[in-house]
C-alpha cells in the first residue's frame, strides 16, 4: 500500500485546463505552445484559468523553445514573467536554466526560485538535457527548487524508469522527483512501480495530438490516469 499519488497535467488552453480538473487532475502545468515543449503562457491565459480552476496551477516560465541557455535579456524576461505569475495568483512556476556546457546554472536558477517565493518552483526537463544527471540533481537541490520534472534522461519516463528510480532514492527527503514524458493510462502504473515516485506528469501527447480540441476525450484520458493511480493506493 502507498499513499495517494498526485497527477499533474500540462495544458495550453483554458478548455484543456478545465478538462484536466474535471478528469480529476491534482495540478495543472499551464504552458503556451506545447508543441515546442511549452513556453510562458500569456497573462490573459493565466488570469482566465486562475479565475476558473479550483486546483493548483503552475505557470511555465520559458521565454522560447530550443535550448535552456538564456541571454541576459531572456533572463530579465523570465524575471518579469515570474512577477506576472505571482500577481495573477499562480500557485507555482516551472523553470530551469543550463550553462553552455549543459550543467545546471545554479546561480541564475536560484535567483529565479528566490524571486518566485512563496510560490513553489519545479525544475523542468532541462534536467534531462544536463551533462551529468547525478550532479544535476545536487545542483538543482542547491537552487531551492521543490521538484524536478524528468524522464531520467530518456525519451520517455518508462524508458528512463531505472534511472528515475535511482534519482528518487538519491533525492528522498530533499526534493520531489516527478516522472514525465510519454506517460498515459497504459503505462503509468508500471512507471509508478518501477520508480517509486509519488507524483506524475502527463501531457497526454501519446494519445492525443497537441492540436486536438476534443476536450471530452482529454477529460476521459485524465480520468483513466487518475483511476490507474487510485488503484495503487
């Protein structure tokens, strides 16, 4: 037996966010342009979702797609975007910065994490692009972030489950590890068993294209994920 597992769903529209809530998601990661991995959502989208949702909403803080090494002007934009997220009532932010050598930029990431407080900060899948995952874990912990969203350096969380399990053990008590990428109702129980994690992330891209507007199906797929996780508790 294990305690209740938490499910986070990424969404780029108001309709998807509300479908996630109706399906039983515990948290929404709100993004713009999920097709490029997610960027900072507009202030209008944040405001509308916050006004309608009853579950926590974390806003992506990412000025563009591509790599995670940002210029000074992009870093300044990220700071401004964190201020906007706080003002609009977001419950957390999702961010991450790497240096040119693909190691975690501890100093600049810590600055953003501190700026976001009291909001929680998740270090996103820039973690999977880092040059040394064990070192990246220690570096992210130094930034003060609350969570790491990761696939264990693999294309999907299931493929990376062995590495994820190692990271979960190494991180226990210091930071939460949230497996994500390629998770759906057909594999979430296996990922849970193999990793020992307690929180999970899905964008449902393996069962629904990002361009889909079938929000009833989106809600149904979220419900399937919730049911699978409930069977574990």
